[in-house]
């Protein structure tokens, strides 16, 4: 672990050296990320110009859920940039390089894809939550920030576990795109209340691809939805289970990997 932390510091230093060499491009990337997140917020606002509520959920409640959703998602994308894993590491053969180094292979790949600028996604999410919370006149207790950190870390583990498992499919398939784009589309359902979907989608979001626990259920605690507190308390459990499953599936895939070949 100490070795990984030292490597993280080195990768972080190199990342900013590269990015700050092209400051204008770095600023444009930051702004484009923020604009993309705000466009989704605009979509929510447009929807609520036509309907007063959705299944009993008000506009500011859904905005609050969306704000929370952005926080663990930003942390996940900061450390688990697996979007081009198949193309880069399997098809181009860079996995061979990774396996010859005396550092955990998953840690190496995570460090190589590190994206610290995503911290602005965390700030955007927090600002949206604060705005919605102010409109809803929510109150917080002294222990709520601790619970918030625990829930955010748990939600991030769910993201990490799911996408680590998805990346592992590349060890068995030579498809250039894989199924990650489809999963990315499904994850966006987690930023809305689960009870607005039919039973099949709700089951998918709860127990198979548990994206309800990366936005909706954790937010329910801060929105004082007491009937959903049981699901909120399950969030850390789901985080541990799915991250562990992701690691196990990943390790099994690495064992199946036979090299780039010809």
C-alpha cells in the first residue's frame, strides 16, 4: 500500500506537469466537464416546467439526488478511467507491460488513468446539493457530514466494482467497445427515484447493477425519506460486496489472459 501511495504522488505530479504545459486546453476540459453536468441539470428543469412532480418527487428533491449522484461519480472517474481499457491494454498489448512490473496490476491501470481534474465534478455536485437543500429547507445534524462521506465512499466502491468487472470482460473478448457504453447509459437511471420505473428496471438498479445506491438511496437519508432508510443503510454493504466481486472477477480474468499474441 505504501508503494502504491508513493506511485500515486508521482503520477499526480506528472499529470499536472503535462496538463499545465497546455493551460488553455486544461481550462477548456474543465469547463466542458462542468457544462456537461449542468446540461443534465437543465434537462431536469425543463421536465419540471411541464409536470409539477414525478411520482410524488418534487423538482428540488430530484435536483438534490442528481447533485449527490455527481459526487461519487466524479471520484470514480478520477481513479477508474477504464473507458479505453480494451483498446489500450488488450488490443494494443499494454497489459503485457503491466504484468511485468512488481506492482498490483489493477493499481497500475488505475494510476495510469488518474484524472484529478474530476474533483471539480465533486464541487459541482456539492453546490447543486447545497442549492437544492436550501430550497427544500433541509436541516443537518453534526454527524451528517460523516454519514455523507461514508455513503459517498460506498457509492464510489459500487461504481469501481461494477466497472472493474465490466473491464474484465475484455480478457475474454476482443471487441473494441465492449459493454461499458451500455452500462454507462444504465447508470444514469440511478440519478432518479427508483419508484418511477417499472419493476424490471427497479430490480436491475437495486440488485444486479445497483446504481440506485450511487444516487437515489443515499440521497433519501438527507431528504428525510424514512421509509427508505433501510436501503440507505445497505449502501456500505453493497459497496463492499460489489467492489469485492469486481476484484475477484478481475483477478480471474487476469489468470485467463494469455498475452497480446500476433
